[in-house]
C-alpha cells in the first residue's frame, strides 16, 4: 500500500488536499516506483 497527500487546484481556484491510498499488486519498486504510480494519470 502506498499513501500520499495529494494537493490539487480546481478550475474555480479552490485548493483541496486529501490523503490517497493506492493498493497494488506491482512488486518491483525499480520498475514501478511509488512516486510514479501516484502521479500517473489513469
């Protein structure tokens, strides 16, 4: 499980900060680093 705080600015200028959790079956951190998993668009 990867936990991260994500901050986004919405179109109306509102800033939201939320904690996200990602559960994955990817087990090779060299191939799939946690920071990249949390920032890649779906």
